């Protein structure tokens, strides 16, 4: 059995997380993958459009996919 000593500073700040090695390796692989993913940053006009869309959705001013297909004459 391996015994380790954990410094009191780490325990006081609650900076210690202990996980099995395979879970840690999976986390590192996930973290590396996430760094390569680009984050979407909307423009000012995109933010305004999103605000309006959320407002319309909240007030019930929207069409379902089936309603849109019907209005476009795309029923199958």
C-alpha cells in the first residue's frame, strides 16, 4: 500500500481532487479534444436576432416544423 502526505495548504484551499488514473487519462483526452473545438461567438446583429427569437418563442409567436412544411406546401 502506498502512503502519501498531502500538504495542509492544499487541504485548506480544497484544491485536491483524487480520481483513478484511467478516469484522469480520459479527462485529459477529453480536455485536449475540447481545446481543438472552436467556440461560437455571435456578432452584435446575431445577438439581437437571438434576443428577438427568444422573445417571439416566449410569446408563442413561432411555427413548428410541421406547420412550416404545411405553409411551404412540402407535406409528404
